[in-house]
C-alpha cells in the first residue's frame, strides 16, 4: 500500500510541476501539452481508483480540445463517461463532447446526439440553455444564426 501511495504522490507532484510550468510559460509548447496530457492519462491508467483520476482525465480532454485535438478529446470524454459515471463533471463531459464534435470536428450529427443526451440526462443543468441553443443553430451559417437571433428578439418585443 505504501509504495502505491508513494508512486501516486510522486506522479501527482510531477503533474503539478508540469501544470505550473505550462501556466507560467510565455509560449504554448505542443511538446509540453503532449507530455501533460500523457501524464494525466498515465496517472489515471495506473491509479484508476484514485479520486484525482477523473479530474486529470477531464483536464486532459480540455487540453486536447483546446489544442485542436478533437478526436483525442472525444476519446477522453467518452472514456470518462464510461469509466466514471458518477464523477461530478459528467454533465460537462457530455456537453464538451458535443461542443468538440460541433466546433472542432465539424460532425454535426454526433454533436446533436451528445447535446440531446446531455439534455435528456441533465435538463436543468446550468448549460442546458446553451445546449438547446446549440441544437437550434447546428449546421447554420453565421447569417442564418443572426436571422434566428433577430426573430427571437422581435418575438420578445411583441
């Protein structure tokens, strides 16, 4: 038990150091991003029952999505949903998977599936209105979206 705990703490300390270095860096280093995402995933793989594991995977998915690695982000979000169904940020995982499908991968069909799953499971979540709006405007051009906003605005004035 002690050695597991010790290894777990060493990995976590290493991850914290990497996170700090990334936050203070003046430039975005794709090698550092890769290393941090890998460190998050390695920790979670080695210590799946540790309470930090789902949090690290969530951070890994966010980093991947933020650096245009949509497929990798989706894999991580879906893994989180499957492996840690009671994790407190599972609603955000559904929403972010949908958002990534829509905005990074351009897969409108999959985005709609995930937004819909999100709304079915979490209809009162703080992101529910965003999901409803996203579904309404999926696949629309900016001009079509503006026309939709104009229609909504004029309906509210009446």
